[in-house]
């Protein structure tokens, strides 16, 4: 075996020691950059899918609206298909959905016979039979979404259209409804997401034309991108990702794509491959450079230190030889050269002190024994502290816990166990398992025989109803488990969890479903009765009577719409999608507008309002419609839950952050046990009262969500028989720059 000098060994060792941490650090950094790159790719994919879902929801909402209009026209008699009647229906849809630039009724010959606005009457008679959407909807009698085309009404802007067929009474085609969508809202929808650095989104129609592209010229020129490889892969795979070189950019890009099945549109998010690999390449280059520099410096420094140590070690070897010959009584001051490392000097000193240390070792051993005893005591105290901590954790749990050993004896129970089953803690700590089960069985109104089944297997679960004090029932979920380790069984454990709150929530949900069914059934029954009356062919009704029935139907449809709006608002609040458009507003204007929006039944009650607002009250920064919605809900409740002449008093004040608006009423009031839960989504004070007065019980939950979306608050103070006071904290307007 070849032997190397110590100098070579030390130099090589220093070099290896320097390389190892650099390589580890570099590997870790490369791993981190790789992970970040992969995470960025996953985020890009999730953003693509989220973009696809958003575009799909937008198109579904507008498509559903046009289909509803077409179904309404199909269901109407020929007498109601006059140009004026059709224009009213089209105008109503145009007002409700601003995303349409135009809505038309086209006859079976492809000629426009009605428009949404009197200003567009010049388009009546326009021949559209050669249009792509006309050919498609006549060939396939179903809803179609057109490819990108130049819009109607003389506008030379790209647009897409939704065409839905309509039919005569004999189920024969009678043309179609054509709704032209503006691209600006779709662009706003697409560009509101953060796609990251050097990334951009693209939306293509079924023909490969760009509905949205950062290069607006492609949309303006109706350029087809259907030949791009990413489009071919998207139509085949429907969703995925890959690296493509687009003809329009000329560079490789990482693209994640998804196909929207209902309209066969393609959405993708693209990011240049260079930006994806830039961080990885930079990190790898830096790691290699550091490795080379560190290796050079380490070799130079190691060579210097090795040369110096080599001389001192040679001198030390000669000194140890003299010591081996017995010459260790007197110290040789020349054994270690001058300037040698401190460690070598210390080593020489230790040789001289070796004999003395042997004598001292006995005393050191005794001292070590004493230290070991101190460590044992310290470890014992630490175990006691850990036991106390574990006991504190178990005692702090809201679940009841009891442990039984192999002799069926209780070895541990927390105070929650004693509290739930009303067993004194000293008595519980020494109970037998069968005695404990007997005490628990006395609190169970039924299913006592199933209690003993908990000991039947290693893991068993059960649900029981426990009779608590004052006759109140608690719904308990118990989990029984075997305590074992390494095949040795130490006993059994039981964890009792109080599920009363969850049970109450389920009951509230069931009540809410029942109430919502009742609220929907009443207007639907009324609408059906009115429609059946109007459809009778054996009777002639006066116009005033028809008008009364139609007004009733319109009112019931409004009630259904209000119910749906409440559900949609709750869904937005729960999902965090509640959006507001704040602006500077006068409190007095909001209050007056809310008073005008009160439902008819509130106006008929001759509600008395007392508005006390200071003239110097600052502006608020809020969404006008949403804030009016909160006040209308509070005013309506003040009238609805009132057994005397309704009187509502409105006052306001302000501090540095908020304008505090208070709404006082003289209604029936709310008891204290209901006040804390009044704004819960599934909570109502009295279900029977809700059925008599109407409403879904969602109004105050929506009010709370709206206030939280503004960054404000809503509170209530109430006493039964004395009315209620609702307090709104609304952010005040502090100027455009500060508000942002």
C-alpha cells in the first residue's frame, strides 16, 4: 500500500472538507430552485384552470339568460310575438346583463325582425342567413356560440354571439334569438388574475380565433390560431401542459391549457421557457463558481498549514520517544518548536501531567459519581414536569377522557369526564369499569344495552343521548380504543365528545330547508293559479282583472328573485367572493334611498321615520347598493316584527375611522339568549314566527357579510318588548390617496 506524507493528507482533507459543504449547499439550492420552479408550474396550471372556470361561469350565465328568453318567447302565443312585445323582452334582458351589445330576434329566413332598442330599428330586415351562427343554429336546433366575427349595428369591432332557437306552438322552428357579446367584459374578467412575471393568458373560440390575446391585433384581425401545436394538443387532451414554440412569438414557452367543454373554447396561460429556467441556470453557475474559488483557496491554505504542522509533529515525535525512555520528570522546553500551534503545546504539557492526573483520577471519579446523581435527579424532575404538562393538556381538552387498565380499574379521568356525567372526581378515580358504565347508563334514556358494546373490539365508536341537568339533552360521540404497544395491551381508553352544537346546527339546517321550501312554494302556487286562470279558454276576463293577475304574478316572481338573491349573497359571503364597489357617499342620501326601496307591505303599515343626522356628518366610503340593502333589511325587520305602529329612528355619529349609524325601532325585541346568534346563517329566533311573517332568516347574516366586506361592523342591542337598536360602523371617506 502506498503511503502519503502528512502534508498531502492534510491538503487533501482540507480540500474535501471545503468541497462537501459547498456541494451540499449547492445541491440544496438547486433542489430549492427546482422545487420553486415546479411550484410555479403548478400555480400556473391552477391559474389556467381557475381562468377556465371563470370564463365557463361567465358564458354559462349569459347563455342561460338567452336560453331563458328564448324559452319565454317559445312559450308565448303568436299574439305576444309582435315586434313591440319582442322588443320589450329583449330590452329587459339587455338592461339586466350589460355584457350584451345587442339582442335580436331573427326569423327562420335569417332576417332580423326585432331588436332590443328603438335606436336599432334600422337593423330590422337585415339579412343574416349567410352568417356562420345562422347556418349552424338552423342545421342543429340547439344553442350555439359563434366564433369571432365583426359585430352588428354598424360597429366594426370583433364580437361573439349566442344563438338559441325558438319554436312555434306546433314545435316547428320559428327562427332564433341572437345575443351579441361584447369582448371588453371578457377581457376584464381574464386580465384581473395575477399570472406572474412574464406570463400572459389567451382565450380562443372553437375556431381558434382569439377572444382575448395580449396582442390585440390578433383579435382585431380575427386571426385563426387553430394550426398552433398547443391548440391541436388542447383539442385532443382537453387539459394539460407542455413546451411549445408559437409562430406569433418565435420563442419556446411553457403553456398550460384547458378546454371549456360547453362552448369548446380554449384557455391557456403562457410563460417563456427562458424565464422558467433563468433562476435554475443562475443558481447552478453561482454554485460552480463558488466551488472552484473555494477549492483553490483551500488548497493554498491547506498546503501552508500542512507544511507548518509537519515540522511541529516531527519535533513532537522525538519528544514522545524521550518520554517513552522514562525521561518525563523534567519538561523539555525545546521539544515543541517556537510558534507551534497551541494544541501541540498543550499536548506536551499533558504528557508531563499524566502521572499526576492518574492520582487525581480517583477523586475525579468520585466527583463524576456525584454529578451523575445530580443528573438522575434532574431527569426525574424533568419527567415529572412532562407528566404535569401532559396532564394539563388532557385537562384542558373539551372532550371527556377516561383510561381503564387491564384490571378494569380507572387509572385516569379528566375533570371534563366528571363534569359531563356528574361523578365526583375522587369517586371517579377509583371506580371499576362496570360501575362507571352503570352510572353512565342511568343518564341514557335509551340504548343502554349498546353501551357495553364499546368494549367489544380494538376500536369502536358509538353515539348516545345523555340526559344532563335541568332536563337538557346532550348528544355524545364516544370512541373506544385499545391502549397497546409492541403487542402488549395496557388497557382501554374512552373519549366522549360533546356533539350537541353540531346536532343543533343540523337541526337549524333542516329548519332552514323547510322554511325555504315553504317560501318558494307559496309564490309558485300563486303564479301557477294566476297563469291557469289566464289560460282558460272557456272564460273572458276583463282587462283590469288580467292586469291584477299579472301584477300578482310579477310580485310573486319578485319574491322568488329576492329568495334567490339572498341565497346567492350568502354563497358569495361564505366563499369570500363578496365584491363591493366603494365610493364617497352621503349618509343622508343612502338613508333616503333605502326608505324609498322599502317593500309595499312596509309602506302600507304607515311606518314613521325619524331621521336625525348632523349636517357636518363626514362622507362614508361604501358600495351604495349594498349599503342600501343593509338598511332596507333593517327597516323591513323593524316593520315585520312589530305589534304596534312602527316607528324607526335613525341617528349617526363619527370618529376618526368610522361613521356610526344607529337604527332604533319599537318592535317586539329579542331576548338575550338569541342576540349572540342573531347573525348566524342557520339561526332563527322562532321558526313558527318566521313562517307567519315571511322571510328566509338570511337577511341579518347577509348584512353582517356586507359590513365585513366593507371593513366595518354591525351590532345589536335589544330587549323583549322594548325594541332593538342596530349599530353600523361604516368606514369614512379619507380622500382617494389615503383610502387606497
